[in-house]
C-alpha cells in the first residue's frame, strides 16, 4: 500500500521519544472509533474513544506477492455493547481501517495518522471462559474475494434461495452419479 507520510510525523518519528496510538474504525451503521491510548483522541474529523476493552490488534503484514493479508482485533466481551453489535448487525464485508498516530504530550496528533490497514470484516468469534470473555474480529484485505467463484450452483439448496417452492433440482445430486462423460 503506497503511503504519503506527513513531514511533521516523520520528524517526530525520528526523535528518540515519541507517543504512538493505534486508531481503529469499524464501519457499522454507526461507525465505532476506538483507540488504545489512555485518553480519547481527536483525529480525522472524529473522536476515537479510549477503551480498556480494546485488548489487542494483530500486526498487519505487507508483501509484494498477491495474497490475502489478515489480522485479528480482540475486544473484551465483558463490554456487552461489542457482543451486541456483532449479534444484531450485518458485519460481513464492512470496512475496517487501522491507523497509527503520533501524539504529543497533550494528546494532540502530530501531522496526520498513518493508515496501516484497510480491509473488511470477515467474521468474529466470542470466546467465553470462567475467567475472561473476548470478541475476536477477523479482518482481511480487499483481496479476500479474489478467487471467489460467483454464480449459482445446480443443486437444490442454491435453487431454493431464489425459488423456494421449486423442486426441480431436488434429485440433481443423484443424477450426476449416472453421467459417464469421459469415463471408460
């Protein structure tokens, strides 16, 4: 991913001591803005809420090869609003953006945040144990559907999606056993 990094950000990163915050935007019907910084951060015309329930974000990786880059974002399931979001809203293929922002000592962003991941939500898992509860959000780059086969299948389930009362493909799976195409 080609990036233009603000000169003020580059100058601050060249110093021995700087503050770095992760900003995550999950684009639900009402976008969710989270940061791992200990206070709210104002950047990119939004307020990124500091949350003790934002546990971790995977390291995005980039290669010159054409491949699907993935990462996981882990949120605490103790905060029921995160669980509720995934259970009540369509989340598949919703955009996710992750930025890194350099902050000064008064929590102001220096330069502009750097976009380090731009992808889509592909799934989630809720992991409840006796001692913890986590919501792990799976994300992938826009290449995730590169090898996806579009179209309809000639089976009963695919036909029922579009024509619920049509039984024309009910025995399609059985008839393929009788075909002798190219066999000796």
